[in-house]
C-alpha cells in the first residue's frame, strides 16, 4: 500500500498506539488501513451419492479440479456466497447444508470455508470460470489433479463425516497450502 484511500496522502508501516502489529497508517489524516484475511466460500454439492467438481478455466491452477468456491462478497452470508459460487461456476442450484470445514491459508491471507450442499436436480454445466463440470463418485475423485490443498482437506473431511460411512484418515499436507 502506498497511498491512503481516504485522502490520497502517503502511508507508512507502523504500529499504531494501542495496537500490537504494523499497519499502514496515513501520514496526513492518520487513518489506519487494516489488511485482514479474505474469505473464500464454497460447498461440496452432492446428487445421489456423487459430488460436483469443476475443472478450473482460470489461474491459478487452470485445468485442475475444485469444488465450487470463491471470494465472499459484501452484503451476502456465507451460505449465500457458497450458493452463488455454485451457480456461477457450475450453473447448478444447491440447498446449502451444514458448515463442515474451515481451512486457514495463511500465506495467501485467506480463510477457506466449506458447506455440505444438496443438488435437488442433476442440472449443471460449466460457467465462465470452469472448463468442465462433472458429477463423480467418491471413489473417482481425481486426488492428484486437485487445484488446492484446501480442496483436498475439504473433500477428505466431507468423506470422513458422511452419515453411515466408516471414518477415513485424512492425508492432506498440513504445511503450506496453495
């Protein structure tokens, strides 16, 4: 950050009085500009025992598989964001269920939040951010082609916590998430 979004003057990194970490502070008006993690919200849509995956048409990780997810917008709830992202990326309507996974992605300044979701009908297709969209059985998840570690964690958690299914041991890397 170079300039204050309130008055346009220069900013400098400093620890404001009463704070405990450096923030961008305007040298003219004193506004403190906080930079906080962004929320990425998604869901694991299910239809008759299969889940909906999207192959990314955008960077980062173009061509890799993901569940519908994206940045939350101001003015929407977490559940609304998950449903909107599913409509945008997979042209599918879902009924959002329980929140089941939260993943801190510290190096990207993001928090990834995932819900269970039910597709009432098998209607879907690629949106502008997806090359293709596919319903897959849990045994056919393309683990080696997943876009991000947070997606692996979410899918493993989803599998581990399905009603009536035996528990699975999560094998996702816990170090650096990309």
